[in-house]
């Protein structure tokens, strides 16, 4: 990455956690950053890529717990961008997928600051690391990515529409809404739809559970699954078991 005297903000997706899933462009941005403002889900291995003189400031939040208000984060971004040449806003997953990255872009757009968006692998793509494809020919016609927690605390109103589709449904930030999600599926006669809860996708401490949509609450409690986690609902979840059977048969042969 070339040195520049211009003020630059890099809005960087760190992916689901595994440092090896960073893009090369993200790696270079982190490596050359003078300041990194990072979220709760950024692990130390990724932060260690930065040079020793880099200022690293935590601005994240624990799910449904203590957090740095978005307004304060915006002010910090402006402050550091005005005083340093290369600032990285480092966010888990992808910054523009339920990451408020574009809100932060809007904060600096009129401040004569160059902004570069660097996509990251979203946590929902971590389902593939568990042999659950988000789409599969003849099984899923698309993907609905929904938030389980809107600004007002309610579940996305799109869920009833998604339930009736032939697409995979992925719900972010939905662990506190498992009961509502399950009831919605039951209401539309889809309670037996295969579901998976995946926590810490791509990391050594990853946990997952397979169940039916109607049993999401029970499955999460029995397996002590909490935040952060994504919920994947759809027939693609059954493909994991099919893939396992094929691998076992190959091993026997």
C-alpha cells in the first residue's frame, strides 16, 4: 500500500474470526494503519498484524451489554481521521452487512477524507465451514439475511415472508428472539424446517447444533449456545448430514 499524505479511512471487514480468512487488501490496510478502531469480535491475532506504533482503540460492544454509542464512535472516527493519515475501522464479518459500516462512511463523506471499503467474509458464510451451503441447486432458491434485533428491539417484519419462500433464511443477532422465530415457523406450518445455530464460526471454540425450527429454544438451552451466533433455517441444513454420510461411505470403501 503506497504512503500518502491524504487523510484516509479504511472501513475493513475482518471476516468471521479466522485471520486466514482476511483478504489481502484487508491485511495490508491493518498492517499500515496508524490507528485502528476495532469491535468486540476482533481477535488478538488480527490486531497483531498492525505495527507496534499503531494506536488500537476498542469501540465495540458485548451483545445486549455495555457498548460504545454509535455517536461516540462517529466522533472518534472524525477525530482520528483529522489527526492521522491512515485510520482503519475494523469490524467483524462484513461492515455493510448489519455492521453499520455505511453509517460511518456517511460520517466522513463531507470531511475531505478518502474512504475505502474493504469487504469481509460475513459470518453467515461461516455456515459453509460446517458443510451447510447457503444455496444448493434444487434445494434453495436464494438467501434471506435478516436481523433479529431492529433498532426498536423488534424482530424483522420480513420473517413471515421469508418463512413462506423456498430460500434459506439466515438471522443475525437473533438469539434473544428464538422463541418468536420458532413460533413464526410453527404459525406458517414450517415448524419441522431444518435449522442450525452456529456460534463462533471459523474459530477453535466454534459450536453448532442442528434441530428443527420449532425446537430452536430447547436446542440452544441444551447446548448452552448464546451470543454471538447466527441462525440458519432451511432445507440446506440437511445437506450437512448428507455430506457426512458420503464422507463416511468413502472412508469405509
